[in-house]
C-alpha cells in the first residue's frame, strides 16, 4: 500500500511542487517505507515553504529522532511547540529526546 501511495504522491508533487500538505504527506509515506533521508528532505522543504506548520516541525523532529540525530530533533520539536505549545505528542517526544 505505501508503494502505491508513493507513486501517487510523486505524480501529484510534480503538479503542485509548492504544496506543503502534499510534501508533508509524501514524507509520511517515505517514513512508512523506512526512507528517512527522503522524508527529512521533504519535511525540510515543507518547513521552508510554511514555517508556521507545527505538524511539519513535529514530523521532522520525529524523523531526526528515528535517525538518532537528537540535537536536530530537539530543535524541530521546540520550534513546533512554539507554534502549538500544547501538542502532547511533541511534548512527549521532546522528553524522550532530552
């Protein structure tokens, strides 16, 4: 199933390359396929396009966490919590990072 979703998102992203939502969803598919490097690349683009999306910062923090890059994970989770301070998932993950 993730392979089919990947195929669809890659087609869609060509039509709407500046869509933060599509890129965020594409990153989720990459994560499901254990393609963390590609997920990080997409999420960095999302954060650059729309820096005020807390979910993108959380997803990027989670990707860094899974890759063992705790400093970067902490930075993204903190950025997300500045936007959405009561995000319990981000709070919990940040506790795990620290």
